[in-house]
């Protein structure tokens, strides 16, 4: 079987120290590293599983996107931007995602954080700022039945960095996980899309820089920041989620 052609749609750029650590390859490099670490012990090389391409879509028109005829799947990254905003480039991303999900030829979609929200919006679900506030650093989620089936456990820990949410589920979607603050931590429509509100690609080093930067900006109180820094030392299940993404991509492939 040929490698799955996965296009990484970058919707933001890492902070300077993180970008330098990934040789200025942006979030493409962060996700590439995630998949490499997730399959480091695999007998099959990652290059035989996935072919990754990079597409930066912030403030871009449709010419920045890959043709849907030339990819098997797209992955929409996280972002500091609001998925519910009506900036031209965000509307272009929503429409492109909708076309990927609607077309006859199967192009699967993975959404991470902002990407999760974009997929929800493309499927007609309300996305907005939540009154429940921030979820940051390593957070434990309760897995729903479909999540337990996919990941093989009852709870899942992921890095989080959000205060926006998808309020509801698209038609035919199964909820994957939930927390007390965020009722929709991800959803699955088999052969179409999988999303997570958390960040499986984030390492503790990436989260450390984000926490420090946003604390200095005044987004987090001292108490929130200190608590998050403690939880950032905990193990998370990001690589398990990465393997779940690939399992989803491989289902129904020939």
C-alpha cells in the first residue's frame, strides 16, 4: 500500500525557541516529530506510512492549499486565532474543509484544537468563546464509548491551550471525550474526520514556552500559571492519539 498523502495546513507559527528547535519548519516540523516519535518502534518506517507536505494558510488565499485530488487527507493545526472569526483566510479554510468533507472522493480530515473548531464550524456546529475559561497544560479527559474503543482506555491526558469550544456535535459524529470545562473534546465521523480539542503534538518544552509567554501577556493569573507548570511535568497521551490518527487514516484505505 502506498503511503497516505497527508497535507499539514499550518494555521499559526510556533514561538521563537520552539521554531528554532525544529529548524524553522513551523508546526509542520512539530507534527512530523510527533508522528516520528509515535512510530519510532514500528517495524514499518514512517515514510512507508505517511507522506507529509507543508502548506501555510494564514492570511492566504486558496492558491496556498493543495488540490484535493492530490492528497488523501488534511490535518488542520492549532492556532492563536479565533476559529469563529470571519477573516477572509479563515472563511477560505472553512470552505476548503467543507469541500474536503463533502466530495465524493474520500479526503479525510484531522482537526487539532483550532482545527477541531474549524471542522466543527465547517459541519454547521456553533463555535465560540466559552464562559468556562481556559484549559491549559496537561488535562485528564473522560473518554466516551467511541473514545474508549479507539484509544483502549477510560481516560486520556493531553496538553491543552484553549478557551474556545465547539458547542455541540455534527450530525452522525460520535463524541470522543469530555471534561467538566469542555463538553466536546473531540469527535469522530468514520472515514471522514477525527478531531481533538487538545494538543497531542505539544511536548512539555513547547507548553513551557507557551505558558511563560501568555503569563507575561497577562492571560493567566499567577495561580493558574503555577498550577499549569506543575501539571506540565506529568506524562500525557499525545503519541497514543497520534497513532489513533494514523489508524483512522488507514481504515478503508486500499
